[in-house]
């Protein structure tokens, strides 16, 4: 009975193989994992620029809402997501750039 369970489980796993395609950004971040370790991978510059742009477009949005909007825009198309705390830290670090972007 026990062997039959494992046999059926193996058959089900073989019916649904995992997708092997990775986005180029994912591969680039994995390459930088060797330099920084796997826990703290830096975000690409375009992510920081996009968060600044979104913060300038929607000045009343909180970091939570900005993270939600960014993830909805880029999670599937580019495979990149951000956390609420990362958005808060980035906005506090780039306050001046957000103000300059609002003036444009």
C-alpha cells in the first residue's frame, strides 16, 4: 500500500513538470547573489527609478499602495516584485529625487 502511494505520487509529479524558463532579470540577480549572498540582492536601477516615478505620479499613495501598484505592473511581465518595507526605505533615501520628479 505504501509503495503504491509513492508510485502514484511520482506519476502525478511527472504529469506536471515545473517551468524551466527564467526571466533575464532573474538570471542577472542570481549572478549577483554570488557577490552579495542570497538574502540581500540589490534591486536593479530601473526598479528604483520606477518607484520614484510612481511616487511622483501618486503623491498621496503610501508605500504599501505603491508596492501593490508596482507588483501589479511588473510581477508577471518582468518577474520583479518589491516589498512594502523596501519601498519605504527607498522613498526615504530618495526624497529629493521624488520632489524633482514631481516638478517635471
